[in-house]
């Protein structure tokens, strides 16, 4: 008799697209594990990501606005959930493997630094090697989680995480769905947050973009997702007109939000915090404990300090920096 996993795998064979990755055809894990009776390999990956420490820390990591006072601004965690929702919708519509798509989406930013891309740039400047959040996300999954044992994820999930934003395209269509969904999500929710923060007005969006994509966030996302679903088969694509206006919207966001002095004013302080903590850890490597001590002993203090700083939340980074460099007042 079939167990639950085998039934799910049979349903995948019978219902998914010829372009989908079947769970039973995974290229596997770095360390072999006996299959689960209930969950497919990609379902297990999704669950491991959701339950890991790096995933929980995303709730206190900046998306665009540093430490906003309102509870309604996006964090790295809410961004991740929005990406997963969009990606699952596209994958289900195209009859791709929704579990693989979801696992990649939920894990794609696990290695992101505190303070968003400002923190990523600041840490990169500290290092003798290139630092990117997507490669760090893979490192978190392979090495840093579970006290240095890693999550032992499948090759397809790791490939999708590594290639979700730049450079080489993911090898699976599920990974490519996450790549385009990430962009759909952050462009639209960053505009939403910028309007809420008074950085721009909805009326500032050029009229030709509004006419092509829609007036509201929901309308724009629906237009973009519909275009992807209608134009994808062997690859994940939008029609040329929609893609053109989507690029225009991206450029509008860069010019009016990401480079806006009002929105980015606090980012001038990020370099000092990141550099200060990093340099302190290099001078005091005994402070690197747990999984970071293992990295220090095997790969050196520079690599361990990079892992430590990149794993911090915004609040924890500020607290550590204050503890190191801000004098304490005497209490009588």
C-alpha cells in the first residue's frame, strides 16, 4: 500500500506540468536521509526553513525603512510571506511544484543582513571577499543553522535561493517563479510603504504606468501575475508591454524612493554600526561563540565575524553596538 508521501508523489506525476520538478525526481541532499512517510522532500525543506532560527529573525530585519515606528511597514519576514503567496499563485496556475516554489520563497532571504541593502553594502565593504545576501542565505542553510549542522536542504531549493535575484537563472522553473515574484512583491509593497510614509503620493506614479498596470497595489500585482501566467510555458516570462512598464515602475521606485533623502536619511549611520561591530569581533574573536566559534576555528575570524554580523536583527545590532561603544552611566 502507498504511504501518504507516495500518494502525493503519484498525484504530482498525474497532475503537474511536464516542466515541473517532481518531488520524487529531486537531485537529493548533501547528506542522504531516508524519505519521510508523510512529506515529500520539498515539503520537508519548507518545514525546516519555517522552523529555523534565521527565519524567525526576519521579523526584526528591515525591508526598506529602518526601524519604522508603525507596525504596518514591511519587514523582511512580511516581504518573504508576500513573495511566497505570489509565487504559489503563479506555480499553481502553471501546474508547477508548489511545495518546491514555497520552500525557495520562504528561504530566499534567510541570510539577509540587518538594515536591508544598506547593511549588505556596509558589510561587503568590510570584507576581503564579495558578500551577497543570496549567497549568505545558502550558507545559512548549508552550514550555520542547527548549531552548525545546517538544514541539509535539497539541491533544487538551494539553487533557487542562490539565484533568486542576480546572475545565473535558477535551473528550475519553480526557482524562476520565485525570482520574478520577489521583484513583483518588493516593487509593489515598497511603493505602498513609501506612500504610507509620505515619501511619495500615489499620484506621483506616471500616468502611462498606471494605465498599463493599474491604480492600486492589488491591481498592479494582478496585472503582473496574469501576464506571467499567460506567457509562461518552458520559461517564466511576461509579455513585452507589461515587462516594459514593470521596468519603468522599478526605475520610478529607485529614483523617488530608494534614492530619496527623506527615506534613506538614517542609512548614513548604518556603516558605522556594521563596521564597528565587525572590527570589534575581529579584535576579540573569543566573543564569537556557538556556531560562529566553529566557523572561526575552521575558516577564520573574518568569515565568522561576517556570519555573526549578517545574522543580526536591526534591534540586536543597535543593542550590541551600544553595549560595546556607548559608555554606561554609574548607578548609585
